[in-house]
């Protein structure tokens, strides 16, 4: 017979829905028990150290489950007494405030606690504790602040340690009482590491790693141009949260108070999130104390950053806060900078003297630019033999027959086909289509199976595709130019209403709205007309060029055997509008047995998203096609592509690499399947029960949530006679000027899912606890694409379980946790590039052509995590972490492979070389990171700081941050069907980054100077994804931060 614990966890036998029904019954039973005994008082076990009231009263609220109304002056200046033992909440509160000059008042009707100044004999108040010399004189002693279950106060964090978080349940819960593995990046930690965004926090997270695509773009997965993707436990996570709402817009730390990382599925609390993990960023809220900060930051790469943070209380119930940033963050690589101009305002209003009602309103808006500097470009020249370049019909007279391509070369366009390829050289267009007497070629380094053998071998020595040599392309140079960038304009607002009905019941209603419009121009996009990825350095192998007048004659090529890059311009316009509602109700109730209590959290969410995408390529205009006499299939955009050519000898200045369109001659045209309009909504309801039993020795968490997803989208675009993609209405009629949000949409997808979570924490000894849990999650709304057959993409679903041993020593001064986890993420989306779709569709029969580009892979991760936090003294704080995961890819591009096999068969039937005809698709599959079936990831980090509190060194702080990351797995490389480079691993990355801070008061102001030296030993290792795409970590970076505050 199964035990109750086994009955809950027996998922494989009963299925996910049956487990959900069992969790619902358990939750309802616990909720009913809590409601039945809510009114009965009970003693509780308290463990409250002696500390400032702003910290100790928050601990009291967490341990008692009751809110307290306190004068602001008490929270900021009074030291409370240590309290330990079993007692009623009122007894504990009175003991905390004994001999402080303040007394506890309990409302006879609501039972709520408030704190007032103790009256001396004669009715006069006792003297207040002397405020700090720098404290705000306008802070009213009678102002009250309520401890809301929906908010954590970052000011209560001690050094790098935080005792509570919102992410596990959407309510303020003590981390030690939750079965979830949650870590918090405090404001102290962000300040010490001088980070500018959450990517910097990810570097020092636990089980988290940043993701780079094959051009080196941070946060973008391989095969994508942009995203905010990070890895949790080796599995990608696409969604981040801001104040509990999904965040679509750019992010910067200027308006962040803290960052919470929850590892593993968390669908019960937040619903539409990744199975791998989620991070939630808390924005800065107004405080009761007047303050202002002005900060500047510079580094040796050329970064400049200016930030301000001003908080102004207006009376006892109203406060406002304003933050702004002007930042230009440079990197070691040329043109890899990000520019942020943004501001944020927040208002907090307590309309009633009781303080039980609170309204928060905030807005953030700005402009963001990210310049996309490619990594070192590919080598397109090594297979070419200097001096052999020719425009003759036979590229290699020493071999029998006619070699159309030649060693290290490839014909650009056939003389008999309809394809014309135009090179734009300093504003002059050259048609590189071959003629019956002249063949125009480009250098190429191809690696497919037929390139080393046959009658026309192009890579007989089997050179692998590697980065181009240093003497051709120096490290950190950029050749994409100043127009290779993304520009985003965004805005977001939050409105939050919180009300405490009594000490048991509190509810929240929140509303969020946001928009962003993005303009991305890419100069190196996918495959080029040269037969290789456009991020390649070529050598000009043509001794002559076509006469640009179109006479059919040739002219000498002054750039013969000169290096060049070929830009392939692509313009992507995209954006989104989203509105969301979230409501929660928290009911705290004591239970009549074992000094137990129950917190029930009921919630509902609604979110509507509308987004658009437009993709454009660069080719001749219709007018220019007619002027050149092109007709039929030749007079189409796809057969008249224009590629700006830039020779390396001309330099890579902004002027030399600027993208200059020629009005009336060449322009962008709409192309590809990415002409999408989505209108989707997600609704959910959730119920979570958090129990505390047997004098705080056992904590339980049981939750269930149900989601409904509705997705509408426009019809697939139609290709017109000129090869341009046309957006159509629901009747199939072309829309002349389709807008971004007014294109008609039709029902596309409907779906339901249920997530559940359950777990427990058992305090075996006062200093030792065991925890375990099972969690589920599903992500619907990231699926704004279709699969290869045009069907809706499946939701990203996953589940995970984890078990932890937790240690709490020396009154919370040392905390540690060791966690064993297993997570599964299914239906992770992989996109087939537009170039690969076009390549396959050119070969596939009409009945099987691709109409989308979405495919999948599944991942399973198993591993260990260790977290350590120390605050042994007031001066010393330390945080350390280690994580190890083994990620297995159980399924990889399952949809595209049958199409690829069919395309190869069709190519052979048409007399084409199957390898060359499908080279783009084959290379994409090989380059994608998931081509490695098993990946081991291992990382560790340590941050520590010591503050000198007295003596000659008073005001000085010394710190050190260290990181370790296991080298990346490199898949074996084959050329012509022969392995030439074995599977390997890059060198592990170890960096040491000391920092020093000096603080002192100058003319009554608090001045601070901080210097961070990241990677002090300038150790650089390859952290790329493959042999082809080498990415070195940044070299030594010296950051100087100066601030003035009052």
C-alpha cells in the first residue's frame, strides 16, 4: 500500500491530470481547516535576534503571519531585543520593544498591531531615540508602514544575504520555509559587482549561465538574432519577470532593487514561464525617508554611465521616487556597445491613516540601442591557391573535364539561370551573373561531403571552417559597420492596489501595460550568394569584372586577390503591446494543533499580447529591373539581390562601412514567412497552501493552477509575381499598407494545461533541515511562430524534482544548502533560418513545401548545486556557489530531417549535387549547439567583502569576486565526410576581480568611490560554441564608480 507521500508523487502511473486532482483535494482540505479555526489564537515559536526594528519587525511578520503598523522613526532608529521561545504574537512583540520607549497596541476589533510612543508620567512622551546625523528631519514620527505579504523590502537584506523572496509563491515568504530553490541577488551585491543589467547578475548566479549566439550577441540563442535568454541548469529560459509581470522590454539595473532567481519549474506561482527557471526583478519603490543619489561610472573600454535616484516623501502618506540613466556601455570588441537613455518614476500613496491600504503607481520608458559586432569572421580564403583565380570557363585546366568552380572557389551565378547577383562597390552595381564566355567566381571554403573528391573538388585538402587568420582580421575588429544594430523604444506602467482587511486577510489587484517597437538592421545575415555564411572574409578571385554599363564586356579588376566582406542587409521591424491583470488574496490562519498555521494564496491572472513582425531583404527596385531589361523569373526580388562589398584595405571606419541605399535603384522588399501578427491571451487561476506545523518544524507547500491560452494570427503571407511576400486579409486579398496591429487575424490555437507543485521543508535539528519538492510549468506565449508545416508550435512544458539539505548556523550568520535536481524541458523551439527554408523549398514538391520555420528539441538536466552565505560579523559578508549539470538532448530537429532527406532525393533526381544543394540546411544543423547530444556544465563563483568600521581605515571596503566556468564542448568537425578535428572542450575560464570602495561624509554628503578590476590577470580563454565560432571572454576591465548621496 502506498504511503501518502508516494500517493502524491506517483505521477507516471496516474498521469499529470490525476496528480493535479489529488493536489487540488489536498489544497482544499487544508484551506478548509484553516478557515474553520482562523479565529482561535495560538502560541508560536519565535526566533528573533537583536537588531534594528526595520529588520526585526519584518522577521516578526514572517514568523507570526501578522502585519504591524509602525512609526517610521522606530523602523529606522530603534534597536529591538532578542526574543526566542514559544509565546503569543503580542507577547513576542512586547518583549522585542521592552525598555525602548515604545508600546504595543492591539485593535480590539481587527486584532491588528500598531506601535506608539510610550507616555511618561504627566502624559508627556518619552524622548525619542536620537536619529542618525544624516537622517531626514522631515520623516514624521507618526507615519505608519504596513508589512504587506506582497512585498519584500530590500533594505532588510543583510549584505549579500536575503531572508525572504516573492518568487516562490508571489507572497513574501521566508526562504528557509520554501521547498523551491531560490536565490536572491541583493542591491549590495549588484553595487559591489558594478553590474548594469541582469546579465551581470547571471554571471554570479547559482546554476545560471549567460547565452551567446554564434555572432557573440549576449542573450541571443544560437540561430537567433536577439533575445533575453539565459540558461538555468543548462536549459534555456526565455522569459523574465518584472514585479511579477512578464517583461518584454529592455532592462537595466538603474531601476532594480533586487533580483530573485528561482531554479526549476515554477508554473504554479507565475504560470506562463519556462520550465528551466525564472528570474524576477523588483523595481525601486518609494521610501519614507528623503534621499538622493548621483552616480557616474567609467571604464577603460570607453563606457560612460550617469545615474540618479531621488526619493521624496510628501507628508506621512505619500512618497515619490525618480530614477534616470544615461549609459553608453562599451566592450572590448569594436562597435559592441549598448546605449540606454531611460527614466522611471514611482508613487506610493496610503490614503488612510490606518495604513492598511496602499496604492503604487510606476512608469518606465526610454530608448535602447545595441550595436551588433560580430565575432571573428569565418575563413573563406585558406582553400584558395593564390594565383589560380580565373574567369575562364574551366577553372582548373590541369584536371580533365571542365571545372566550373575550382579549388577554393565557387561560381556565383550560372549563365543559364534566372539569378542575377549584384555587387555594390562604392555605389556602382556589378552584375556577377556569368556569361557564355566568362564565369564570375568567389572564394569559398566548403566542407560538405563532396568537396574533396569528384571531378571538381573545391576543398581537396579538407581545410576545416575556422576563424580567419589574425594577420587578415585582427581580434576585436568589427566589419559589420555602424548600421548593424537594433534600436528599441519602450514604455511600461504598473498600478498596484493592496488592502489588508484584517490581520488574516489581505488582497492585491495589479495592472500592467507595456509596449516596445524594435528596428533591427543586420549586415551579416545567414548565408550569402557566395555559398558560405555571410560572416566570412573572402578573397577576390576575379581578374576581370563585368562592365557596369551592361554592355556585356569586361573590365580589369583592380582589386584582384584583395580581401573583402560581402554584406547581406536584412531589416526586421517588430514590436509588442501587452496588458495584464493580476489579483491575489492571502489568508493567514492559526490551526488548533501543534502551534500550526496556514497561509492560503488564491490568485488569478489575465494577459493580452499583440505583437508584429516584418522582415525585409535588399534587392533592385522594380524600376531598376525594367531599366536593365530583366523579364520573367529574372525580374523578381529574390533573383536580383544586392550585396554591398567592402574591401579590407579601405579600413573599417564608420564612413567606410556605412550602409548607403540608392533610391530608385535598390531598396528593401518584404520577404519570408516572418510577416506575422499575433493576438493572444492567457488566463489562469491558482490556489496555493503554505502550512507551518509542529512549532515551525515542518513547512509544506501545495499548489495547483489551471491555464487557458487563446492565440489568433494572420494568414500566412503570399508571394506575388515579383517574389515579394504580401500580407493578406482573411479572404486572401493583398493589403496595400498593412499596419502593425490592424491586420485581421483568425483563430489559430486554443489550449488548456494544469500545473501543480508540492513540497515540504522539515527542520530535523535547529540548525539542519531537509526539503524536497515536485514542480511543473508550461510556457505558451513565447510560441509566436509556426512549425515547418504551418501548425501552431507546441507549448514548452516541463517538470522537475529536487531535494536539499540545508544548514543554518550561528543565528543565521552562516547558511548553506546542497541540492540534487532533475529537470525536463520539452518542445524547446529551434528555428530553421529563412535561407534554409528557401533552400529546401526550391527542391521540395509543391505539396510538401515548408510554410513555417519552427522545430524542436527536448532537454533533460540532472545535477548538483551548492550555495553558501556568511555574515559572521557586521564587517564581513561572503557568498559562494557551485553548480554542475549534465544536459541530454533527447530530440533534435525532429521535423526538418524528413524534409531534408526528401530535398536531397529531389536534388539528385534533378542532376544536382545533394550536398551542395542542401549545404545551408546541413550547416545550420551542424552549427547549432544542440548537435552535441550531451553537455556537461560546471560553474562556481565567490564574492566577499570586508568593511573597515573603525580606525584609520574607517570607510574602506575591500572585496573580491571570482568565477569559474568549465570549458565548452566542441563537436567534432568533418570535411568531405572525413573527421579532421576531434570532439574537444575549450579551456576552462577562471577570472579574479577585486574591488575596493571608500566612503566618507564630505560637507554633510555621503561620498563614495569604488574601483572594480574585472579579470585582473587578463586571462582570456575561448568560450565559443564551436570550432567555427570562437568567442574569447573580455580582457581586463577597470571600472570606476563615484557617487554622492544625501
